[in-house]
C-alpha cells in the first residue's frame, strides 16, 4: 500500500452529478423495497396494477443499476492508481464512524438492544461479504492493487477474452430463465473493475461519443421500465407467489442493469458540465448518505416504517408527493450531516494523520518483513 500523499485533485462535476443522481435513485429504491410496500400482503402486491403501484415500482427500480454505476466510477479511475494508506483509513473510518454512532444512538434511545454480538458488529467495519455494500467495498478497495497487476500483465485481447468469460458466467447466466448465479458482490465488483479498466486502458472512438451514449442510456432506461411494467402484469395475471416486477433488474449482474449502468456512466463521463462547487461538495457526501440511511435493519425500520410510515401513506392521496419528498428530504438531511462530519471531524483527523502516516507505514513494513522472513517468503 502506497504512503504517498498527493495533493487534492479537483473533482469532475459531471461525475459528481452522476454520483448524486445515482445515490438519489438508491434512496428511492430503499423507499420501496425496505419499507414493507413490496412485502407479502403489502399494498403493491395486493394491487400491483394500480397506477400508484406501477409508479412506485418504477420509482424504486434503479437501486441495483446504481450500484454498478458507483463501482464503475471507482474502477475507471483506480485502474491506473495505487491505493494509499490515507485513502484506505479514510474509507474505513467513515464506515466505522457511522456504524458506532448510529448504533450508540439507537441503544441509548432504546430502539435497539445492546448485546455482545451487536456491539461486535458495530465495532467491526467488515461484517458481511455477500450483499453488504460498505463491507464489500472495503475489501474490494484493498483488492485493487492486485487487480491492477492482473490488467497490467494482460494484452488487450486477453482482457477481452476475460470479459467474454465473465459476461457469460455472471451476466448471461444471471439473466436467462432457468439458470442461477449465486451473487457475491465482492466478485461482482471485480467484474465491474475489469469492465471499467478496459474502457479506460483501451480508448476507442465510440467510447468518447457522447451522443451515442446518451441515446443508449435513454433506450436502456425505456427498455428497463417496460420490463418492470410487463413483468408486473404477467406475474399478476399468473397469480404467482410474489411479484416478478424487477426480474430483469433484480440484481446488479442482470443484463439490463449492466447495460444501463455502463451506458449512463459513459454518457456522464463524456458530457461537458462546468465545474460547480455546489455539485462537487454534495457529490463528496454521497457515500455518507448511503452509510447513514441504509446503516442497519434498525435504521431501515425506524426510517421507512416507523417515521415515514410508507405503507400507510400508500393509501393517502398524497402518496406520490410523499415518495418524492421523502427521498429528497432523506438525501438532503443525510448529505448535510455528512458535510458536517467532513468539515468538523474528517478534515482535522486527516490533517493529523498526515504527520503519522510515515510512522505507520514504517511500522507496518517492519512487521511485514519480519513475518515474511519467518515464513521464508521472497
């Protein structure tokens, strides 16, 4: 892990705007899927073909697509960089900060019961390597130097062959009916890394064609939306157990989720947006927005069920407005809270850390060398 400190770079407002849009859509996805609206016997399943149900299904359809978008940004830029100790500690500390803080607040208020198991979970930044985004992202981040070794030692043809293999294994088999791919986000993030790194390392004329990617994004969104409506109608008429509305966007490795993610990423990468301090500032808080509003099952229960009461509001004439305003307010409040954390806690912490990084790196290098010597590792 490199300990080189580099000056802060100016963020690209086009991709920061993209981060904001994707995180808003992730919040909208959680509004629908984490609130009981789609549960067995819930209002959407009870009346799936009503206009309100179809609106909510489309409103919340983009969560898995946006996971792809978020990881593609990381892969695109990090395939030509090495992670630094400072960046890694920054990532781990923000995850741990919100885990401990929110857990402590819920315990003090009696909303969550304090136990040894729950305390250990709050104190450990990596809790699951299946579908817990922040835990998987930490491990994925640590794997980037090794992934970079792989891509730097492949030819373009070998890279394409690898992408063909991964596309068949993860995307094609993950989409076709009758096949089943056990989804693990760590390996999937690595697949996205190989896709993003190819787009970065082997530029083609089509990769820079903004208009083509804009059209492709619109087409993918339309097809995905039609698939949600069509599968809702079919599953409702077949009287199946549970709706199949999100069949073609049900997880990040489904074909439409991948195509929509790649096309929208390429469009925003190419589009020319003037530098905006506001966009860049808000964009820097998007990961914090995720860590706050999707922190735990207790947070999901408190936010979507007890506080916003999404299920009961479904039957209100203001249900549409409630959905839109709730997502907007959750994003704005979480973004503001994370901005306070960045200004009041993270910046002083990182300034102090800069002085300690050489000592930490030296200590780590000594420990690693001693261990390798004992194991006779070259």
